[in-house]
């Protein structure tokens, strides 16, 4: 069913990775991306892979979950890789028949791209698996707070994000329930002809909109009743704190990044 | 002959994930044709999960469900017919309303069954009458009705399919006492009129005590007991221990019993209590 989708799902836990400050995790994720896209030697990618693997193992989240997070993008990966193989004309020619020409350069680029993207998805899933959406938005608000000086609505943006994230599971649950209720009245939503299905979709979408508007209304009232008037002077329930772990993690990451750069430049 | 039967029915949500939860755990029950069954249990005891198996909305993790002696999952293609034969009204069904008029919304189910116009019209007007909606309301938009009226529209939408078994998940939840009594008495009248098998889910005994033939009490996904109403109420103490509310009148008589005034019978409706007290007084020559 719908609720089995894992994208952005948080798995509570007590590992070192879970304990890191979400701000650290966001920055380290960005560093990981830089690391993965720096250099085009195999050794660079190897160091990036070792770093990702280490983080995954430290998080104690079943490897199965990472496989699941990579699965949805596999078709895109394969198609792009195929394009690369056929289009890039570089290095030795391995195979040539009429217009089709496969070169070592093309294979190289494709393989690198696949490994990079897989590591990228696994690495960023690690962020959403080990930090709850609410702490992530808190961290984003904190990280972007310098922009407030430029009158950029950082708080409003973060609030919108956390409300949206907060209601994703609710909406999924609601959709599930409405689908079940209409199926109980004989609607064919996951079976039947395309025409029937499209027609019956209305019976799901209308109630979903009605209830979303109702929820939005209720939430607005509830926020007003609690005197919400924006970020000005607002204190927080969850204070973000950095600890020794964060500095160690940052140091280790910088070391890996330095190793990648060094390998790229010197070897 | 049992119309509904389950064999070792078990259902686990999100198996294999950290959120794994066995909501229904090896349940064996048999429900006979024409019975009025109350299904009770505190929140999270698995009532809603259990009943969604009866019309094939959920597929058992293990175990079987039989409708009229046939395994409903024997042929996957026939599952839609099962849904027409076993009507399920969800909790807060008013949130599933979507059509422009009350008439069209009630007609959604019958239309999916492939009935012809005349038949649909007949069923809709009949059902609307049975659930206490006026003819004038049928042409109105359902979104302008009151909460209680919307709920009736949603219930009528399932009743209009004329299912052999009608299951209602907490039909009275969130209504004011008058609205609650009205809905329950319409359901009861409908049951008496059609003689169909009816299951009412509730976490309040007060709601179903007076008219259920048998009561199924669920606790943590398992059957706590499934017996005639009066036998279930004979265990009122145990039942309040698993977090269920016993009717107030039963509580009064339990206290009387503890104080040494034992009237010797289980009481769960006010009317019965009055008769019992009058009987006892009469036999003692107090009134007469
Ligand atoms: N869609 C779902 N996903 C995961 N767990 C669920 C879902 N629906 C219900 N549960 C869990 O299953 C258990 C039984 O729930 P439910 O059948 O709704 O009980 P009841 O109707 O008696 O309140 C509860 O612990 C609930 O948290
Ligand atoms: Mg329920």
C-alpha cells in the first residue's frame, strides 16, 4: 500500500549517527556530495564509497533499507547509463557496428555515474533515516538564519516545510482510508479498466481535498489560538546542541575529503 | 450455517519493518445468518483491522475468511462481488462523501454494481427513508448537511447495495447523544426489517447492550470472549479491567451486589433494571 513508501522515513535509533546534531548531518551530507563528485580517478570514488559504507554501518540501519531507497531510481540510472555508453566517443573502440560504437570512455563514464548516484542516494537517505523531518527543518532554519538579515523569510519557509512534512503521513493515511472506503462501495481503483479507474479517482480526490482544506483551517485556528505570529521572539522546544561527536565526525569527513582531493591531484 | 467464518485469521501491519504490529492474532469466529453482533474492544484492540477482512479489503497475513462456506480469497477476481455482499461502513464515513447531490452519493455503490436506473432510484429513495433522510434532502449538496445527516448519507450509501452482511465501524462515534440514539435505532430497525446479518463495532457497551444477540470482545488482537450478550455482561468486572466501559446501570447493580443486595441477574439496560426491581419488590410484597 501507499504507506510502504520509505522515502524520507525516519528510523529512530541510538547509533552515533543518530546522535549527531542535524545541522552537522546536513553539512556532512553536502560534503559527501562534494567528495563523490571530486576527481575522476577510481581511487577517489573508492574513498567516497568507503566513507559512505562506514556511515551506513555506523547508523545500524538495515542495509535492506538503503537498497530499497535506491530501487526507485534504478530505471533512470540504467537509461542514462545506456545513453552515455552509446553517445560518448572517447578512448579505445570496443565494439563498432554501423552507427553503434562503444568505447572504453563511454563505459567508464557510465560506471562512474551509476556508482556516484547510488552512493549519493544512499548517503542522503542516511540523513532522512537518522534525523526526524522536524529536526531537519529546525536545522535548515538555523543554517539559513544569516539570510534573515537580507529579509529572506527563513522562519516562514521552515514553518511551511515542517507543516508539509508533518502532514505527509497524515495525508497518506487519509488517502489509504478513503480508497478503502470507496473500494468497499465497489469502486475499482487498483483494478479494472483505465477508464473505470480514472472515473473512480474523483471519488478519492474530492474527499481528500475537502479534508485537506478542513485540516488547514483547523490548524490555522489552532495556531492562532496559541498566539502564533511568526518567528519573532519565538523560543524552541528542541534546542540543537553540538557535542564532541559532531567535531569528530566533521574532522573525519574533512580528512576523507582531503584524501580524495590529494588522490586526485597527486596520483 | 455460518455466513461468516474465520480460521486462525492473523494480520500483521508492515511486516519486517521496525513498525511491525500484529493487529489480529489467530482469530476463530463464526457468525450466523441474521444475527446482530456487537464487536467491542478498546482503541487499538484490532476491531477495525478484523472487520476489514470480512469484505476482502485486507488480505490475511495467514488464516482464512469464509463467506457462506467459500474462501473469499479462493478466486481473486471475485473479491469485488464479496464487497457487494458484505457492506462495510467505515469509521467517520462522512469523509468519503464526494458527489454533488445526496442522491448521487448514495447511488455510487449501486451504480458500481451495474444496476439499471430504475432499480437504483428505487433503492436510493427506499434507503434514504430507512435511515431518516427526507426526500427533499436527496437533491441537496451533501456538503451543506449537518454532521449527523452526512453520516446517515454515508451509511445509506452502503445500505443501498443491500448487502447480506452489514458491518458498521463505530457508527455513533463523535455524535451527540440524540444523534447517537437516532443512528443506532435506524440501524436496528433496518436490521429488523431486512433480517440481514449486522455487525456493529463500538467501544461503548451502552450503545450495543440493548440489541446485540451476541457480543465479541477483542483485546490486543485476540478474542477475549464471544458469547451471548447476557453471558458477556456476567463478566462485567473482567471487561472493565481490559479498559472497556460497562453500562452505567450495570455498574450500579455491581455496586449493589458488593453491598450485599444481589438481585441474581445481570442487568445491562435501564428497562430491564426497572422490571427486575419491580419483580423483586412484588415478590417481597412491597408493591402490589
Ligand atoms: N494502517 C496501519 N498501519 C500500521 N499499524 C496499524 C494500522 N492500522 C492500525 N494499526 C495498528 O493495529 C492495531 C489495531 O488497530 P485497529 O484495528 O484500528 O484497532 P481498533 O479499531 O480496535 O481501534 C493498533 O495497534 C494500530 O496502531
Ligand atoms: Mg477502529
